[in-house]
C-alpha cells in the first residue's frame, strides 16, 4: 500500500469515528448533568473490573460495593474537569457505549456488562499498544481515570502498602 493511500485511509477512518462519536454522543451521552450516564457507568464498571482485577475484593458483594464507590469517585472527578474535558470524556464514553464504537475503538465484541475480565483486558491491551494515537489516548484516559479514582480512596491504600500521609 502506498503512503498516500494509507494516509487517506487513516483520515477517512478518523472522520468516520468522529462522526460516529458525535452522533452517539447526541443520542446517548456518556455524561449527563456532570455525572456518568447509565452507559458511562457500564463502561467504567467494566473497565474497573479489568484494570483493578487483582486489587478488588474477591467476595462478590464487597466487589460490587468497591465498584460502586469507584463510580461515585469518578463522578466527583468528572465534576472537577473543565467543560471541554467533560465534553471530550462524554464523547469517548458515548462512542465506547455504542456497539460500533466498542468494536471499532476498543475491539471488544460483547457488550461491556457481558464481557469477561479477560476479554476487556485484552481489548485494553490492544488499545494501549495500537499504532493509532486515538486508541492509545482512549486507553490512557480510561486507565488513568479508573486507577486514579480507585486509589484516591484511603481504604485502597493498604493494598499498595501505602501507610497514608505522614502526620506532621
């Protein structure tokens, strides 16, 4: 394939993704009123299960409580973002919540709530190692928001061996 053809294909693909993301965001935004929408919660809950797999409690009830706390902390984080960053995150979540966006951007076939932890981890790894900067940026946003929100809770610090801030 010639370089020019490859560049045209890349530009066309980016335009299609932007158009699909904008359409999905209008139909089902990832954020609603400064908080995660139902679809946004599904995406981050699934990503949380995959990224935090070995650090989440093994008991199913405790795991659900930990994931619920994670989603609440993500809502707090979202409120602290500037409006343009909230809009970008909403578009990303809307795109990932749609079947076409989930398959194209994340490479994940089953819906987020039905996907196994291994499937989600594989999809995230593929995004992380992708040649496309858009996929890498989406991975970084999902990973960093998830990990940052989870480990901002003092109850998660013992898992890291972090004793907490020094008392002065």
